[in-house]
C-alpha cells in the first residue's frame, strides 16, 4: 500500500510513516486529515482505496 501511494504521489509527499499499533487500529492520515479509519468503516481498505483518498486529499 505504501509503495502504491508513493508510486503515484512521490513528488507531493515529503514523508511517509508506517506506525505499528495495537487494538486492530488502521488509520491513514494526510497531514492532520484522517482519510481512512478502520474503526469507522469496520473494514480494511479495498485495493486502490487509500491511494484514491490520498490523491483527493492532495488536490
């Protein structure tokens, strides 16, 4: 997933952090904006979903 995001948006991304957490959390943020939250959706993202959300947040 990180590789997919970087392959499309590397020129616009200064840093990409993968932070292991517990309790089944999976969150994706662009800056301070939460763009995906497993707790809210009750599922993991589908293929391409995070990349599309990053693209939207970067525009």
